[in-house]
C-alpha cells in the first residue's frame, strides 16, 4: 500500500507535540510546581512572614506567676533542664518540639518555648506556627532572662564590627529582582504535605552563624539587614548588606524575588531572635538560610543606643 506522506507528516508533528508537552509537564512537576504549591498553600492559610513573624515573643515577667496558663517547653539539654527550669515546663529535644506539643498539650494552652538565648526557640516557634500552633511564642532572651546562672548572653555581646574593614556606612545597594524560585526536592504534590516535610527541614538543625564568620567574608553570602532604613543609615551595616525593611520578604507581591536561591541567605537583626524566625521561615520555603547569632549585640554592642542586652540582677522562681 502506498503511504501518504501528508499523513506521515501529520503523525510526526502530532507525536512531536505530545512529547514536547509531556517533557514540559515533567519539568514543571520536578522543579517549579512544588514551590508554587507550597507558597500558594501558605498564602491561603495565613502563613506569610508578616503573620508568622509577628507577636511571637513573651517576656519572662509575663510568664512568671502565670505558668499554669501556658504549655511551656524547655528545649535545652536535659542536664541544663535538670539544674533548674520554669515551674511546670517539660523538657524536649529541639527536633521533637512538634510531637512534644501534640502529645502533651492536652488542654490546648498557648505554647511558650524556652531555650538558652531565644535563638533556637525562635526556630522552634516557626515550626510550631507552621504546624497549626499559631499562638506559640518564644521566651524573650531565653532562660538568660530567667536565672543568672543560665546567662548565655553576656558572654556573646561584642563590638567586633566597630572599625572592622567590612563594616560600612555606604548607601544601601539596590534590591535584587526576578530571581528564580528555590528548587524543592520532593515527590509530594499536596500543599499541606509539602509544608509538613519542610517543617521537618527546619527541625533537622538550628541554622545560626557567628558574626565573625560573616563579617570576615561577606561576599560569600546574600546578607539582609532586617532593620528600618533610618537605623541602617545611622549605625551602618555589614558591607554589601541589603536593607530589608520588615515586611519586605513575603510571599505576597513577589517579595521573595529579591532572594538568590544559589546563595546562602543571611538575615541579621538586633538580637538574632527575629532573624532566627525569618531564617526558619525561609528554610521552610527551600532557601539555604542562616541567622547571624546574637545580631547587632554581637557586632556593635558598644555603639547601640537601644535593643541592648542587660544582664539580670535577680532570679525568678524555678523548679
């Protein structure tokens, strides 16, 4: 039988279109959709940074005497917990914080997480808030604010950035734009399931870096100064740091486009506690992120006019 070449051409073109469409769909499923599904789910469930990183600390003065009104979790090492802890607090490993709250908070009380300084508790609070515990809070300054014996702050304040070659008074560089989305390596396609997997990524490890490491090699990072513009100009900043006004880094309005997923994203604030929150939230989204530990207090403590750590002069009651 004679083959009609016109029919062959139609078949070849049709097959080519099918292969092309399948390849595009596969590529999308492997790379972009997981991030898009995750961020759409988080936006729809009020999990943007402006909500998650809001009203998330509680002072020791608001907890002491009211311990029965909270489910308090102490994520310090067991030996430190045994030396003294907030009355009624339960001990948990950092990585187990979500399961500890799920199993133990049977009265559905507001959750307070205590650590050494407030740095790792901030990470834990993000994991809890993204897991549905939206009223979870971190004990401000950690157990350093509860008992003098547990002061892990006073030994970490420093002024190493004062007169440092990589501390700058230059104008803020223009924010980046239109960066690619991070790649989420997952086979999951449901937003809630992807988020649960990303919460596990937060709880795999606390991500914090000492100030000296970042100051000595700022070009190795994308650095975001998490202050307002007035403070950025007044105090100066790490060389090359972007001025990221709180509320800029959000899912809404393509706020994440300023982040380069190929770089380690450093966020720093006054104390390292807010930057720890942002770091955990960015980790959930798939960025390689780290928090500058102890914030400006570990870099320009002597120059700070506010937001400074002050050591305790008296202990609060402990068990």
